[in-house]
C-alpha cells in the first residue's frame, strides 16, 4: 500500500506494545444527558461518532470506564459495554487505554449544587454574550491545592487524606485496567484546570505542608500518584497523561502553572511516565474565556501546542511528546513528525468531520478527506445546544438517521441542481453517489459559491480547504457540470428533470446611506486588498465585517468598525466571539469598534456616525467598506417552482446561513430522492 505520509504511519513502540501508527484519537466525550433523537446514546461515553472512528484507522485511543469498585473491579453492568468498546477500538489494529481517574464520586457523597453567585476577576475585553445557560454551577465543596477562588467559586485546600485516597483510587483503577485487558492507561487530572495540576502552580499552591512551597514539594503529589499507577501496571505497560502546557487564564484568574513549572514536573516524571498528550487552556464551566485554548477557533494558530512539544523533545527526551490542538490536516500531522516537532499527534475534530481520514491517507486518497472547518459547532459549550452538529458531516448525532455509506436509489432520476455553492455541491455529490443522473449548472467558472473569497483571508484557510475538497469531488463525480451559464426556468423546464434543486445563494445588502456609492462592498475587496488605504472604516460589524477588520488590523492598518448592535459578530456562537475577542486584543492598537452606533453618511474622507446618545462624530478614513449582511435571492429561486413536483430551495437562497445549513440541506434533499 502506497502512502505519502510515511512518518505518520511509522509504528511506535512504547514499552511492551506497538502502536500501528502515530495517530491518537482525542476522547471527545459527550454526556448521555445531551440526547439527540437520531443518535446512539450508548456510545456517548466513548466519544462522538466512536463507531465510525473505530473503523477509521487511528493508532491509539482512551476509553472512559467509569468508577472501579472497592473490590477492584468495574461496575457489573458497565463491563459488557467496556468490553465491546474495547473490541471496537482495536478492530483495525489500534491499541486502547483505560482512563484512570484518581477521584471517584458516588451519588450519596455528591453535595447539592451551590446557589452562590460566581465571582470573576476582571477580564480584558469583557465576556461576549451567549454564555452557555443553566447548570453551570459547580458542586461544592470544590477542592484544589489551596483555599481561594476557582472558576468563580470558593475552593478549599485539598486535605492530605483526600490526596492519599486519590492515589489509592488511581492505583486500584490502574490495576483493574491491566486485569481487564487494556493495552495501556491514561491517567486523568492533569489538564484543563484540573485539581492535580493546580499543585504545580506557585500562584495557586500556597500550602505549607510537604505538598506546597518548593517546586519539589509542588511536584510531590502528582509524582506520587503516577508512581502508584506504575506500581499497579508493572514495567511493560505504557502510561500516558494529557496536560495543559498552560491554562492561558492570565486574562481572568491568573492562577495558571507556567510552562516552566510543567516542564520541571515532566522532567521528574521521566522513567515513570511514557507519553504526554499536550493540550492547553481549560475546560471549565465559568472561565469560558480560556476554553477556546483547548478547542481552538479559526482565530487561533494551528498546531498551537507544537512549540511546547518542541521544548519537550529537547528537555524531556525520555518522554513521547504528542501535541494536540489545531492539527486538522494530514499534511500538518505528517510535518509535525517529519520535522521531529513531536513523536505522534492527537486529533479530535478532524475525526468528526471525517472519521475515516487515517485510512484514506494510508491508501493515498488524501484528496477524499473531508476537511474540518474548526468551527466548533460540534462542541456543546460553544453553541449552548442551539445547533450541535458538524458543518461538513451530517452523520454526527444522527447515526440512526444518516447511514455510514450511501446506498443506491431504488429508482434512477434526472436531477438538475442550480448553483454550485456548498449546498448545491453537496446535493449534486449525494445524488450522483446514489446513482441519479445529475446536471449541475454554475454561473461562474468554478464551484464553491461564497467560499471563493476564502483564499484571501488566512482566518478562512479551513474554508478554503473545504472549497478545494468540493471542487475535487465534483470533478471526480459522475455529475455533469455546466459552467459559466445562468439557468433560466425555460431552459431548465426543457431538460424535463425529475427533481430540481435550487441553490442560487445570496447577495450582499447595500445599505440606504447617503453617499454609499463612495464606499465598496466587503467581499469585492478580497481580490484587491492592496488597494485598501491605511485608515479604514467598515460599516457593519457582523462576522464578515469583524473578520475583515481583524485581517486588515493584522496588516498594520488602522481600522474602525461601526456597528449598530452592542457587540461584534452577533451571529457567531459564544466560542467564536471569545476567539475573535482574543485576536482583537492582540491588535487592539489598530482595531477600534464603535458599538451601538449607526452610519449617517459616507463622506469623501470617511463617515459621519451617531452613537446611542445622539452624539455625532466624523471617522476619517482613506477607504470605506460596507458589510451589512447578505440577502437571499429568494425571488430568483421561486421562479423555478412548477417545473417538477420534487423541488427544493436549499442553502442561502432559503435562508442565509452557514456551511452547516448548506451541507445538511443538500444532503437530506438528495437522500430523499
């Protein structure tokens, strides 16, 4: 078998076992409480789409097993499920770890949810609207290295008895994992703001006993715990942990351990520990500003944990460094290992977008890998469950409704698709895969629709990858594509289609502002960014305007955004807005936002605006751009009705939306034919 990614598919030996490749699956656990009527709830504990992922060809993964009883065994009614999940995980030759949790909670020991109001440190830039609602208060008491505040609530110093109990719990859990037949263990509690890692931080750990003070003392508890696990599993069984290189909470609580402190701990863990999966940031209920650093948005640098991985390679050479976060292309994964930046990679969201991407890469079919957009819509905390799906994979949370493989249609039909944006492409590809005769009519010289703007903004790199994917798949499909042609109802009627898909998209809104002819529409500038002046005024601070302003500010231009709402990018989900906020803070000298402000007139030298109090001012600018939204081409779309009963309007011409709605619209209508 020929692969272009020889480093990624080189086996990795760790103590007594061999991993078939260097791809580790990020857990992506999902609570059974978060039910979807079309999903398999029984697989949530193993992670989203685990059935599909387990067939995709990863090298190693971790399964949550639940608590270990006092007799050293897993709970009786969990054993069959664990055994089957292990079978699924290893069916392609992968190795599977048991998650070892040092703390066990039983219902009779869980105290009531607190009704205390959280207390937050001041956060530069504030917290965007849309914070996930209800159920975010922690259970009290909240134990950490020392008394204080954590996640907005009081925390208590973890008593020594609890420290020792957690060590014995970890030992018992590790022993159970070995006896049950797991290949290796991953010890939890070291990442994303966990209590164990809090002992490493000189800022948070103020203890005066043997677990506080000096660096040696601050490392004592975590090292004792790992040593207990090593004694339980023996010398031939590998051990892993996931860490946060740092918590990135400097803009809120500022209690994070430093990267130096984490490195010093890892130096001392050599010989006990084997593999370190490198994450960052937090996964907490109230310090949301830091959650984006473990599940990054489009505004965060890709491979953002690789720098720490490089440092590990130099300073902790006995440990296997496995960076995780933003490694969302097979090319980048290969580069990390080929350049010796890491020994393996850990990948999460790309497995949601395409669970079979390792197998495709192994077989030399990397052009068939569905790219992850890093949109975070698969992350429930980002969307507050308003639209928890994958933008490019309709099967996520719909395993009962969406088949893993598309079956041929019982009756072959002639399907005409008008418009080659994401919605039209998905409809055409799905219908063609079902065996229908498909004719796709595209008015330009390439498919992709609004994604054609993606190459000109580095924040849209993932959208550009998706555009290229669609173009390749359309070219490889059996769909007939007619380019540079505008469809008319008369012409389409003459084709006598059995089914008609209308995906003519949307167009920019031109606001009725005096002097607007002196401004230019935002997307028209993408191909000629060099014409934009040094001082820029952007009318409209939605996602298009806010992102364009960021891109221009990053090039050194002075940008002012005029937005009528009280926040930027109001259409974005909560994590998107947090990621945008962090990115703006990095260029805050160049990025100015006038909120609750409307543009009264476009002038020769800028714009005249008025704020909510009625105060007017002139914003001087060399270039004025407007980005006040898109409007559906609804009338154009409706003109095609009456040609055939099986007609659907999909994508932006139905309702202006995102890639997710376009993809799902196209898929589901094509599957209904």
